């Protein structure tokens, strides 16, 4: 590109781009995940689902394609599968852009604090270098897993609080059919209805489990960056090893790209570990943001107790396999686009 972007600008633009593309591709799986999570408390689009002795996954899928045999059935099915796409794109583009930007900034601050007495590394903050890509790799390589974890937690915390109103609307929209009684027909309708009926505070429903669930992103980036900067082909790059930041030869961006197979492998392992470790918080957040939460006056504690009492510990993992089925391909797509696009710009 003609204009040289700063590392922070690259992170923000790459995050927005990848968030938009990934959301469009995996939205149907996201919709299924939301509806399965809400089924843990017997709510959602299928009445009395807890009393139906059939596979929940099949019930949710059958409900989505129930219009198939009607006139224009296929069109109605496609519209149902992509119910809430607009709010999902809005939320994910903002969240990914914000998260990647904050994560880069947080790592830079932590690095500066930790290495403030290191004269050799002080040049990072003196001004713009000719090759900030190599410089960032070298500095990130020197960071510990705890520093990655801390940076992920800081950026995740801020992103969760800022974007929570979008996720409340997303859950309300995606949990119901457009033609169901009381459902939101659009983002604007949902915003107005929620504000009028439940007040401004309702936009931050589920913030506590969302904040607790921040550890998922923190764990993910800790594992991802540890594998990326310690065990992939990147730390074995000849310029990274030699620390040659200003060499014209080192300015070839292809020198610092992870191979796509490496990205997929690192991403899959990182996502599987992080999602499984904090999944109950995601399930609780979805249920606290639902329509039913208003009528039942759910709190984090009584909701968790209710699910545990009715379904045991496994009840807190309802929809985990669907979430992994969505999350792993989704994150692989996200990070393949992110790593390649960031390198390109």
C-alpha cells in the first residue's frame, strides 16, 4: 500500500475486516449455538423443550427448516438461518477491531514496563523504525505467557463492557423467529423496545459472566502467541534471529508470515482449550440476556444453581460441541485472514 500504516492501525483495520468476513461465513452456526444455549433453561423458540425427549440439536435444526415445505419455503429457511446477521456483523466488526487494537497496545505497554531498564530495547519508543514488523516480532518473542495473558485480559475486559449492549440485542434477535410474538423485527426496533420496556440498565445484562468469560480470550491469546512466537517457524526467521531491523533485504513482508497450516494448527488447539475452559460463562451470559431473564429475575448465582439442579454439571455445557464446531472453523478463518491481511497492508 502507498500509505504506511502504524502497527496499531494495521491491527484495527485487520480486526474489522476479519470480523466482518468471518461472521458472514459462520453466522448459521452462531444462531444454532445461541438457541442451544438458551435451551439449557427451557427457553427459546421451542416451547417446553426440556419435556421433549429428543436430541436438542435435531430439534433446533428442525425448527429452523420447518418452513421448507411451504410456498417460498427455501427462501424463508435461508432468512431464518441468517436471522440477526446485521447485528452480528456490527458486533463482531467492532469487537474484533477493538480487541486487536487494544491487544497490540496492551502488549506494547507491558513490554515497555517490563523492559524499561533495558537499553537495547529502548529504541522501540524513540520513534518509527524502518521495519516495525520485525521489531514487533522480536519484542513479542521476548514476552512471557503471563504477559500475553495479561494483555488479553485487559483488552478483553474493555471490549466486553463496551460491546455488551450489542450482544444483548443479538441474543434477543437470534433467539426468536422474526414472526414470533414479541420478537424484534430489526436492530432499531429492538433498541427502542428494550430501552422503553426495560430501561438503559438492560443493555448491560450479562456483563458479569461476560467479564468473567474474558479469560477465554486471554487464555486463547496466551496459548496462540506462545506457540506462534516460541514454537512456529517465525522465531526461526533469519532476520528475527539476527535482529536486523533496518536491512532492505528484511523489508520483504513474506519473510514474516506464518504458514496457513501453522495458523490453522495453532488456532485449533488454542481455541479448543480456551472455549472448553470457560464455556459455562458463555452459556450463563446468553441466558441472562434472554427474554426469559426479565420474567424470572435471573441473577448469575440463581441461574447457575437452577441449571445445575435440573441438569447437573453437564447442563452448564449444553451446546458445547456446537460451539466448538462453530468456534474452531470460525477462528481458523478469522486468523488466516487476519495474519495474511495484516501482512499485506
